[in-house]
C-alpha cells in the first residue's frame, strides 16, 4: 500500500480509503494509493505554506545542492522506478528509462541554474532626485503541480524543478492512474534533504483533489498539464482569485515532408514522433502532409517501419528486428481512439496498415499501430487530438497547401518540417501556428528550450530558463537618498 507525502511524513488519507492502480497490459493491480479528500489537500497546502518562509530564504546554492542529492538517490533506484512506471503506465522499459533520464536531466538543468538567476539595475531619470532602479525576483509561495498520466515523471519534473529552485514550495497531484513512480521519486528527493513540507504529494481524483488544490486560497500558482477540457475547468476555478496559471494542453502536431526531404530520416522522425509511448504524447506527430512527388516512396518506407512494431507487455523485450509498443493506458482511451478511427473510415478513409485490436491479449488495452490514408480533413482524427497510435497521411501539392492544412486545427502545440530548402523553412517557421517547429528533427521537448502551445494547446512555457519566469514575481525597487 503506497502512501502520500505530507510535511515530510508518509501518510494515509483522512478517509483511510485506498484505490487500486492497474497495469494497462494485464489489468492486474500494481499497488494501491490513498484516496485523498479535500481535508488531505488542506493539510498538504498548510505544510507547504509553513515551510515556504524558510525555504524561500535559503541560499540558492543550498537549494540546488538539496536537489542534486535527491537526483543521486533517484538515479541509484532507476531500474526499480522505471519498472514501476512500466507497470502502472504501460510503456516499454526502454521508454520508461528514457523518461527517467529526461527527468534527471531536466532537474539537474534547474539545479545548475539556481545560482545564476539575476535581477537588473536600471538608471533612472533625475527629475525627482538621483536614484536608480532594481528589478528583483521573488518566489511566489505554494505551487500546485498537476500532472497527467502519459509522462508522470518528466511532466512532474518540469514543474517541481523550476518551482523549488526559485524558492517556492510544492504540492504535487499525480494522475490517479499513475501515482506510483512519481510518489517514489518525490520520496527520494525528500529523503535526500529537502526540509519537511517543501515538496508534498497527494493522490486522488482530479475533480475532487485537483480542483480543491486549484481553488485553495493559499495556492498562488497552478502549473497544469492535461487535456484541453480540464485546462478550461482549471482556468475557471483559478480565475476568480487571479492565480498564476500555466496550461500545457492537448496537441495535434502536423509534420510537413517536402520533395527534397531525406525520406529515411523523415520516416524515422515520424515513427518515433507518432508511436513512442503508444502515441500518447502531447507533442506526438499526429498528422503528416507529404509533397505529392515523394508521397508514394514516403508511404512505402513508413509502412515498412510501422510493421516492425509489436504490441506487447512493456517489460518483455521483443525479438529483433521487432520494436515494442505497449498498450494504451486505459480501456476508455482505446475506445476513444477506435471511435475516432471509425469516424474517419465511415467518411471514406482507408487503413493502410494496422487498425485492429490484436487477438489473444484481451486483458490489456492493445491496439495495432495504424496508418490511415484518404482521410477527409474534417474528420475526428484530424480535428481532435488522437491520443493513440493512429496516423493519417495526406498528399499535398505545395507548401501553401501544406501550411493551410497544418493550421486547420484548433491546436497549436508543435509542428515540424523535413527539408533543406531555406525558403520553405523560413515560411514554415513564420506561418505554422504552433509553439514549436522542429526542422529535420524528431518531436521532443528539450530541457534547454521553452516549450508550450498556442490556440487550444494552452499558454505559458515549461523548460528552459524562460520557465523560471512563471515561478517568480518581479518587484521593482527605486533606491534614492544618494545625495
Ligand atoms: P487530464 O486533463 O484528464 O488530467 C490531468 C491531471 O489533471 C490529472 O492529474 C487529473 O487527475 C487532474 N484533473 C482532472 N480533473 C481536474 C480538475 N477538475 N481540476 C484539477 N485537476 C484535475 O489529462 P490526461 O491525464 O488525460 O493527460 C493527457 C492530456 O495531457 C492530453 O490531452 C495531452 O495532450 C496533454 N498533455 C499536454 C502536454 C503539454 O505539454 N502541452 C504534455 C503532455 C500531455 P485524475 O487523473 O485524478 O483525473
């Protein structure tokens, strides 16, 4: 039975109720976690609030050192944590290890930045007497970090890293279906020397626990990653108190493959971009627009690549040259993806590869990796976020058509283009409505670069030095009396 971490103590919820965490590949219970109540949230926020004054005054080097010691502990337990992640989330072991490494890299990045944060000195006009200005950065207070199930570790790290380093204290709310690895990581960070209450974790349903956390008067900052509909609700709840909110929401990233693209590289990028994490990534490559003169060879190479994926348990290594693809995270998730695919098929789309639920694996939420062609652009697989391994591929005449179709989406998270033509690259960077454009690269959230969407993909940035700006307030100071 897992527990929650509140004020440095492992605790059960006030209700004493526990709920099971299920393995998406087998349906088996991995462990149970407390079903927190609003009372538990109050306790966690109170602990975070109590620890804020001292933590916010600590030397930044000290904060960085505490985090680094925690990272060493997490690294020492990486196989155990990755195994937990595979069993609660469904992803293959090599992907779980990659996620853990991304978490460690991201937290180390912020630990390294801790002592490098600066304010500014501003010369001022002298009509009121000689004075100068300073702009100083001050931590905010208690931060709520609300995390989805697709990347439970990295998406916790993108919030906890900058929040702690800037001097804030944190209450983490992991997704109900993936609380185990995240809670284990929080525990290791705590054991390595964070003062009690600086980092807390509460488990329980988002609509109760998450919403109470967002609404709590002592929570001043909400860092949320999840679905667009939930993000809208978070805004409604946080809005009346003018809380600082960042929303990292859904995406439907387009990929443009031009006539001059290195097709092997482009196919590799699309395969990783679409089928990593069984297609359950916000920044997944979700629609591909291929110039008509390279459409056929691209499709042929793509289908050859897709045929290498073998659905199966994440902890079982497939025989080469097969590549493991895990199950979808929940039965509901798979049903939704199948319904989106069905809608496209009813409107005239064709399955070029996959499309079926594999036989003999009824306990898990498996789905064959799928490629669709001849898909109408107003169908659900294009206009909605498809959170699963289904990829529509389109033939386009030229760059204008590619960009027009790429932008025909309510989302604006990422986008990519495969070409060496500098004019096309420039056009894509200028005209694609997205928070990020990768050029000849796989969709990936680099720790060093700000990441976040436009349109219905939300607002605010995670990653990079820029993310720290969302965890501090700027205070202007005017210093006079200089004689
Ligand atoms: P959800 O929005 O369902 O849940 C996200 C988190 O919010 C969970 O911890 C959930 O808890 C909690 N939550 C649910 N309802 C509320 C509420 N009313 N108030 C506060 N918190 C609440 O998202 P998913 O977990 O399904 O995650 C997948 C989504 O996340 C996809 O749309 C994906 O694109 C997006 N995402 C965006 C990224 C980005 O950077 N833009 C990155 C990765 C994913 P519980 O689990 O208990 O319901």
